[in-house]
């Protein structure tokens, strides 16, 4: 990835209910290949997802970021999820990230 680029926003051309991009395996695979890493996925709203390379991120910190993004939203109808997800590049699987540090360690093994 270009120096300094740390995340992508996935959506659709209209940016309307673009979080459905989560179902577009080609987009997730392309983002994982671009970052050469697994991805963390933050469902910031029903209209977009934020994807970040997983190796340089702490899942607990990302959950705090997601919580802050959601609490700052003035449009509760756009809420999608308060949970962090991970896309596994090697198996092309999409999983829910556990909330506790011990669970996070098991998920990354």
C-alpha cells in the first residue's frame, strides 16, 4: 500500500446501504491483497464499512474506536453493528472478533 494509507472505506457507488459490500467477496479479497494482510472490519453504518490491515491494529482499541464512532452518530437509524469483524486472507473467511483479550488471542492463533 502507499505510504501512510492505513484504511479503506467500502461502500457502493451511491453510498446508500453500502455496508452490503461485506457480502462482496471480491472487494474484501482485493483489500486484503492490497494490504497484504488479514483485515479488521468496522461496520461504521449501514452505508459503509471501514477496513484496516489486521497486523498493525489492536482489536480492543478498534472496538473503542467503533464505539466512539457509533456514539457520535446522530442518526441511530443508520446503526448496523457494534461488533468488530475480521477477514482471514488465507482462507477468505469472515469471522466475528471476540470481545475479551483472551478470546482475541485464541482467534489470532
